[in-house]
């Protein structure tokens, strides 16, 4: 995927995620058959560069739902902090790429969306039990 207005996109510095992004692109979004994976590109809040990561998603109608679990780490993932600073993101699902806006689910919205994400990736519940921070649920909508 080309960045916004031809900008370079930098893949996750995490080697496993970078390999997964590469596999996602090679397979037209089918890197892990049976899993709903997407590529999310955010603007780095410190660097200003475009940053791409691969994430599991759920669907709530036309909306995409993400869990900012960071693998159960005590801190929020960089992609989440980036979209808090700039909610305008780019998403790739399969071979389709589109502009979107991301936001944290409200306290009222979160419970059913969290259950959706746990149904897709049960390890999210384990992650939440292991850490003190509340794992945010992110809603991504096409613009």
C-alpha cells in the first residue's frame, strides 16, 4: 500500500508483525485463513511518519472493531496512542484499502464490543486479567 499522498509507510518494528504484514500483502489479506486480519496505518504521534501494523478485527455492522491489547503488555500499543493523536487512519481488509476514522469505544459501547472481540480472540480476556490497565476497544469507520 502506498501512503497518503505518496508518503512512505513504515511497517511495525516487531519482527513477527512485520512478517505478518508481508504475508498479508502476498496473500491478498489471507495470511491466516479463518482469522479476520486487517492492516491499520496510523500517523506516528512523535515522528509524523505513517506506521502500519496488522491486527485482528471484529465487525459490528459496517464498523470494524479492534482491541488495543498490546499482547497483554502493561502499556497501550503505539498504534493506539497514534490514533488518539490523529484519528484519520488507512485500513486494508483483503485487497481493499480505504480511509477511515478511528475512536475509542465509549463506556456504554464497550461491553458488547469487548465480548465480540473475546469471541474472536479468547486470549484478550486472559490479557485483561493479567494487567491493571483497561484494554481499549477501538471503533473504525469508513470515511
